[in-house]
C-alpha cells in the first residue's frame, strides 16, 4: 500500500496543487513542504470558503494532519506568522500540528530589496520574480552565509551575523543599484518575530520523518511552483530558485528517494505561465482571453495575470521523465467547456527541424513553433461532474489523448474549485 506520495506541478506552476493535496490528506497523517517560499500560493475552496496558503502545507486544514516545513524552504518570519494568525482567526490549531526545520533559510528585508532592485534594473529583460526576496535568500544559502531559523534562538548571535550580512548587501544595493539601504532594525524585527512566535515550532524534520515512516504513517510531500520552473531542469534563467521536481524531496526535507512510493503530476487541461520566459503554445487571441477569464487566471500570490495557451504534450513528457511520474491529475477541465475545438501541441518545429523533446536551450525554445493536433470541443458544462461516465465523450477523448501522448495514466480529473468536484479514476493509496 502506498504510504509516501509526492504531489507536484508538472507545468509552469499554478496547476491547482493545493486542492489536490487538500483532497488527498483526507487519507494522510502527514503533509510536508520541501522547497520554495512565500512566492508560491495554494488556493483551497472548501464549502465556498477560500483559503490561500503560501508557506504552510495545505494539509493544515485537516485536524488529523501534522504539517512539516523542511530545510529546503526559505522562510520570511513575518509572512509565516501572518499566515499562522489567519489560521488562528479561523479557529485552526497549529501549535501541536506544525513543525519547522531549524535549518530552513530566512528571507530577510535585504533579500526583498535586492530582488526588487534587480528586476527594476533589468527592465524589459526582467525574469519576472514575485519580488519577495526568494532568489537572493537562496543565493545566501548557496553562498554559505545565510541566516537560518535556528540562528534566531540566540539574539546576540543573530544580531552579530545580521550586521555582517547587512553591510555586504547594503553595499551592493547602494553602490551597484543606487537603491536605498536596508535598516538593521527591520532585520532584527524579523528575528524577533521568529524568536517569539516560531521558535517553539522548530524541529528536526528528517528525524521526525524517520519516526513517521517507522510508524507506517501516510505522508504527502507538497511541491510549490512547477517542474518547468526548476532551477536545474526548467527554462533557465526564467525559473525559480529551488528544485521543484521530485528529486527536491530528498534534499529539501531529508527523506530518502527509495522511501517514496508514488509521484503525481498536477497539470491543467491547458497551459499557463506567469512572468517572463518562453511559452510555445501561448495564445494572444480571443481564445486565450476566454481561457484566462473562465479560469480566473490571476496569481494567488501576486495577482498578476497568467499567460494562457494550449496543452503542451512535449513539455509534459519532459515532466514525466524528470519526475518519474506515476500518473497525472488533470485540473480545470471545465474551463474549456465553451470551445468549439481544442488543440494539443505534439511536437515543435525549429529552423525546419522537427523536435519531439523540450529544448534545453531557452533561446531555441523561445523560437520553436508548436505542431498541433486539433480535437473537437464538447460545448457543454463539465463543472462539478464527479463520474467519468458523466463526462461528454469529446472530453473523455481529449483526456485519453493527453494520457496517451504523455505515456502515463490519469488518476484524477478536477472539474471545479471545490474539493468534492473531482473524478477519481485510480486511488493512489491503494496501489
């Protein structure tokens, strides 16, 4: 029986992971976040009430689930505490159910200032970050100079390290970007928030996971962003700063790869992307506007409009390969309900050559033209359908073709924002 499941995005993020994690944690005891920061947003709609989570695993809304934040996550103390406060207002207990790795890197005010100064300086060539300091925080981590959550426990040590780092980063801000320096007080305030509100949540996450595995508990590992935004595997440099793929589980929370039982890739029935970067199937016409409107395609973290396009089987096959996906969970099928015809990219054309694999060179990907198959639409509502047999035949054909092209089965189909609006074809826990 499956006990350890990875749930991650298989496109450019925003695939609807939060809802599926929330759905599957009905049968799980542990939910783990293993990478990213508060640049991610998972939106959950339960009985009409919307909750947006950025750092806390989506399983927190289930009273029987313990939630862990691994060392692969970068944490803004003030943002995490604000998120916790919202849960408190909803009457959700967190003190006995939320544990955070003391080795997690902190996102501090100078990271935010650097992130925003860089994007401003790049102008039209900006990467399109959320401006929340995630990239610079990971840079400090890789540069072996970061402040970590465990550092806040000793206020004097935290201040000493913070002064040294602040001097370094303010020099860059003032002398390279001609930007305003960051105050020491703002950095120390983040340390105070962490010390007063988060210190009691610090835990040894790898040791905790070992214990849960020995106790035979069912665990879900929740990814943020999507496969094609992975720092190593994505469309570099238009990527995030962490490993968003299944391999990130081992490094991001200290759970060995041999212990994982299944990897589910969440994918929209079409494609979206936020910010800059190549997007071969992007639509700039009325169809694209229709998808954006019906899908409410605005970022849950930034509110930025998402670019929309047809489903890209070439990109999805790459995600299947990189993550060793067990299967797909298709979301937002109902967004396509009104279309007369629907296209699927089955390959690319570049300078007269046919490409069947996603190019590693981002410049080539930016110039590649999709080769499409056209499928008839169903032009009737699928919203809220919970049985495969109730889907229009054209919708079934479209989904079957997606699975065939990507060479993995479909486990579930989401037909609406509510948790219950889901068609379950295969129970991942029973395999």
